[in-house]
C-alpha cells in the first residue's frame, strides 16, 4: 500500500507540474567477496552449487539490459577476498571480471584493503577501475590516489539527446577500512560531511549514493537533501523492501542485494525535472541454480579457473575435486545444547584442529571473524575449504595467510586470550576459537580477568602460568598483537598456508567429517542477569586521522533518543580495558529552539553530537575503544597517534 501511495504521489507531481518523467533503472550487487563460482549445498553428481555464481548474475543483468538497454550496473564494495582468484592476482582478476560484466562504478569497501594498502595500490596501477570514495585521503598511495574519485557522472539517455540525465554517483566507505590495513592506518573522514562538502555537482541533474556502510550510516547519507537513493553494501542482508529515510516531505530509499552474489538488485526510479529521482520499484532477483549462466561470462571465468588449477601449490582443480562429504553443515556460530553455555563453533573447532595438526603445537587459536563461509552438508570441494578461511595473502604461493608458531609462558598466553575475550565483548569477530585447551569465562568479569583459570586445561593438564607452551595461529595474529602492543616472543613462520593445513587435514583418510560445538569454551554468565538498556542504533565516528592532541568523536544515530539516566555519555578504554576518559553528553537546555524538554538527552537522529577527547600527556599511541554508556551498541575502535 505504501508503494502504491508513493507511485500515485509521483504521478501527481508529474502531471501537476506538466513535467516529463523519464524512467531510470539501476542494477546492484554488493559484497561479492570474489565468490565467483556457485556455492552452497552442492549437487552430488555435478558438484554445482545451488546459490550465487558470477555467470548466473551476469545472465540476470544482461536480461535486464535486454528490457532496459540503458540500465546502470554498480557494485557497492567488498569485491575482494574469498576465493583463490583474489589472492593469486591481488584482486586483478576479480576487478577484470566485474568490469567485463559492465559494472560502471564501484564503491570502495573495507576488504579491498585486506592485503594492505600497498597491494591495492599496486593492482590499481595495472587496471583502470571506476572506484569511488569521498571520505578517504589516499596520500602516499599514488595509484590509489589517481584512481579514487569522490563521485562520477554517468549520463542516462532520454528519448532525445536533450533529455539525457546526468546522474552523480557518490562513494563513501566505513571506518572499518582504517583497520583493514593493519599496520598502515588510513585517513578517513566523516561520511556525511564528505558528501555535503561537494554538494550536487553543477554538471549533474541528480545524485545517488553508493556507500559501503552500516544501515545506520546509510540512513544518515540518505538524509542528505540532494541524494535521491542509496544503493549500499557492507551489510550482508538482502533488503527485500527498501529502508526509508524521511527528508522533509519526501523519503529516500536505501537498498542492498545481499552478499556473495546471492542476489541482483533492480531499482526503478523516475526522473522529474526540478524534482529529482522518485522511487517506483525495487526487487532482488535471486541468483540460484534456476538461473542459467551467461556463456561469455562462463568463458571469462573458465580462463581464470584454468590459471588457478595450474597453481602448483594447489595441485588440482579445486572446484571439481571433493575434499570430503560433510554429514551436516559446519557453521561458524555455536550449535550447542540449550543452557549449556557452550560458545565454541563447529567450524572454529575444525579449522583450529587443522592448524594444530599441521604445526604440531600445544594449542592453536583463530578469530571468529576469519571464518567467512560455512561448509555445507554434502560434498565439500577444495574451493569451499579456501572460502571458509580466505584471509591474508602469501606472496610466494598466491594462497591465504601462513601459519606461525609462538613460544610463550602460561602467563603470557593468558594475556593474549584475555585480550581476545575482552575484544569479543566489543566485537563478535574477535571471539576466540581454539584447539588443544578448554576453559570457561565470565564476560562480566573485570577487564583482563574474565577467564576462570580453575577450569582451564591445556591437553590433559591444568594451565600453569609458569609453564612454556607453543601457540599456533596465522600471521595475522602477529599483525594484530603488534598493532595493539601485546608483547610476544620469537615468531617461527612456517611454509604452511591456512588452505594447505585445512586441505591436508580434511582429505586425510582418518578425518571424521562431523564437527559440532563440544564445550571447549563455556560462557559462565547464563546465571547472571544481563544488563538491560534501551534499544539504540548509534555510530561513533572519529576524525581527523591520524590524531594529534585531540580527538573529535561524533555520536549519531537513527531514531535513538537517550532518556535513561544510565545513558549519559561515552567512556573510553585503552586496550587493557582500563577506563581513560568519561565524556558526558550535554543535556538539552530548557527554552530556545532545541525542541527538547529540560533534562532530556539529545535525539541523535537530528544530527551529530560532537565530543572532544583530549588525552592526558601520559596516554601513549595505540588502539583505544569508545563505548556508549548503557548501550548495547558494540564499541568502536580508534587509533590514537601522538
């Protein structure tokens, strides 16, 4: 019914003004993560995956082109990581395939930096990519700086040359990009300010945004008066219906098509002179085994598949060879008896045990955020194994990260795991998965003292703070430890990549293809009443970056009004969990034009509330966490550099 009202309202505007309306069509994919072959549960004979697929998506887009020849095809970021082609070509092959499919503009995603800013800079010197981001300063990376544009103008033909519509596409990227480069923090600005600074370009008739942001920030971008639509990425959800941002008497749609080529979005709008683009329709066309493949796209894909299969470090065709048959889906979220408190995941248990077998160490760890795709019940190919844990890049083999061994005392090991548990309370991606030990923890315990050491066993013995242990992990753990300043001993980097460890482990004749949660990590808080808080949707953005003597923190959200006495500001912690600052939110004053009753907290949906943190002279450079007091919103990381 709402859609019908919008269409009627649009038609009213057209006829009331005597304007000529031109229908405009957009095709959208987002967060494809280099997952180019079909995935999901596989046919037991053909091994064809039931979900996704580049060649299927191209067939859908070309079918839309047959009906709407001028449709504009865009990609809303995170094109890289996830498959062999991304690591082997530093992303070149992935960019090439999507450009060949007719993508006219790409948003810059945080995972474009997963191999480091230098790697992205290198590949952009080899291929011409219409890449958009208005809030990143790429100084120091010449190819990235030359490639990156805040916006581009794409003409959309009308019935006559005079009717051509010039559409500005603005790109902006999430603050998480700042940490994807690990040891090379990037200079990111506020997303709304970045677009507002340019305004509607004089050569443009209208504008849409192509952001790589969470929904909260998408809606803030959608509130910019001259933005008529937001075709977004970063969230992996499929938006069957648009989210709406109210702008005056109008509303702006926010749409996303889902991750890993699960869908192709088709947005239909109508351009009315002096009124901009008005919403008509949105649909997500599912990419599945019911969609045929485009033959030219399959030919392009097979060209790169042959290159992948010829890699001596793979040694077979990973798309047509079965590693094992999974009895049930092996997923990256806990599947445990109700009330057990078990929080280890089946996939985390499998992956870390493959590491321990490969390295022969006492224990191995991995972060839950590294587990990108599940292993579905039925035949599991070697390509599925790679996509499960694709992070990092080994330049020698073209595969993913290498495994490392660190020797440390039980006390040092506790420090590493306490940081991980602390991080998990702030971001689920930091949740530890491990093999070779068991322990329980209390998430409400004091910082760096959440582990119940009485329950902690390593192998068959109780944890000993003075004992020496060997810890296995990926080299990414070392980058993270160095970034946040956790000391560690000598690092022995093996020649074994994550893929090789997992492939060898799962193809061994002794491998048992059943993995479940088994209680190696237990949350003791099941009997502890959780702190309740008002539902909020808030973002914390920090700028400029790198930071100097002060940090400006902008608190914003959508429809979130603080009226609870417990929600009174921000708290800043260092990496040890030690509080270093409290920043109270200002109360609205009575009278004036604030629109708030005296004593109420500001409604962040109406705009940013800036707060300034001036660290003490004794505070060193490093990673800090900013959290809203009394809110269940995950903390935001900032890097403070003196």
